[in-house]
C-alpha cells in the first residue's frame, strides 16, 4: 500500500505532460490555418487581376470587318488601263513619284509623265502628302506596280479645270515660259496657253526677252478643247485693279476741292479733264466759263492745263467746274463799295454853326 505522498507525486508526474502538450497541440492546429490564410491571399489577388483585365477588354472598342470596309473595297476594286485614279504621294525623287492607291499595289509616275510644262520642277512642286490624279497606263510595270501618267490625265481633267476657271473668272498666277511673234506662252494645269501682246498690259507693249520668266496674274478668256486653244489676259486683271484703285481715290475726294489737271478731250457737251492717277472728270459746257459759249473749243484746247473745282461725285463720276473758280476770283478782286453819307444839311465852319444845338444851362 502506497502512502499518500507517493500517490500525489505520481499524479503530478502524470498531469505535467498533459499541461505542457495542450499549448503545443493548439499551436500545431492553428499553424495550418495561418498557412492556409496566407495561401488564400495570393489566390484572391490572382483571381482579381484577370477580372480587371477582362473588364478593360470589355470596355475597349471591338474592331469589326465594318471598320475596314472602305479599305477592303478599295483593295478589291478592279483597275483598268485608261482609268483616272487618285492617290497620295508617299515618295518623290528626281526620277519618279510613288502613290498610295489604297490598293494591293502602289502607283508609279515617271518624271517625264508628270507635266507638259518644260519649266516644271518635280522636287519643288510635288511633296509627300499631295493628292495626284493620273491615268492608268499599265496594271503591271514588271515590278508589281501600277504604271500611271499624269500627263494623260491632264489631257482629260485639265481642260475641265480651265473651263471652270473661265466660268468662275478665277485669277491665276502664271510664269511666262516662252515668246511667240504676237505674244507670250504660259502653262496652266499643264496646258500651253497663249497671252496676246495686246493683253499683257493696260496699253500695248512690245514683246521681247525681258518678258521671259516674268510672273503675271491672268484670267482665262477663251477655252476651246477641240482646237486645243487656251487664251488668257493680264489686261483684264490690271484694268479691274486700276478701277478699284480709282474708286478708292474718288471716294476720298471732297466736293469743293480745287485741283489741277489737263484737258483730255473735248465734246460738244463739255470737256474731260485728266486729274491724274487714272481719274478724269467732266466740266459741263455750262461750267466752263462765265460768258456764254457755243462749244468748249472756243476757250479750251486738248492738253491745256486748267484749274477746276470738284462739284460733286455720283456713281463714280466726277463733276468739275471752272466757272465756280472764276466767280470766286471776281468776288476777291472786286473792291468793297463804301456808301457815301449825306446828311441833307449845309456844311458850315462858322462858330454859330458849330455851337448850334448845344444847350447851356
């Protein structure tokens, strides 16, 4: 029989391991939970990333065949010899121009097929991004390109263009490229045009080498495609500009202004006086002189210098007067008339006469 002391010790020995093992077991049980939690976090992040990408993909516009409809139609269109097509310049050098035709093959225009104008400078006048129209010469030049000619297209399109210039009255800037006996030659849209000597300036000029290379503003005045005839005029443009300047100067004139001029021409009804700067005015026969005359030539002659007064301006016409100036001169030269005072009484120097009328108090 054991005593109580031994039983107590045995119980303590037996209970001690239980007390120490409980926390260890709990720790062991909790550890996998923490590991599991740690392992679940990346999994959630991984799941969220594809979800965000999916949302972005859903928001991005979806391309369809309709987005490329025009390009597809252009690439499958049929190009035939003789067609006039347009393309964008993607390359240019001294020998040729390359066009993007929105086709499976690019277009090539050789330098000699660009223009009929001998003064045409390819590198200066054709730039990347320009849109050109040309005629299909061959659908395969041996290197897989579409061979084109702008000169042939110009024969068709240029005449339509110059007809538009004629109808619209467009002012064109041209450079004189050649001389002919009766005028000069200039090119418009690659077409050789003629400017008669009589249409080069406001007055007739002699055509000589000094005109070569000059620039001029012209209007198309004749187009005849069947005869390949294109006629232009610089005179009509110069005349319009002169008329605009004349109208501006006339608008600045003030009635009553005295001006000097020369008699330009005589008519039965009056005289035209050149005031300079392309402005002329009419002195009506009734405004030429204070005295009565039967015709202007009685007191005036062509080329005579005169002074005139602006009477009025109406619809671009200037009315002048010489008579008004004569009347003003008469008024200035006329001496002022002094009225004589007459009292009606006899003048006397006697003392009585001088003291007469004086009242003395």
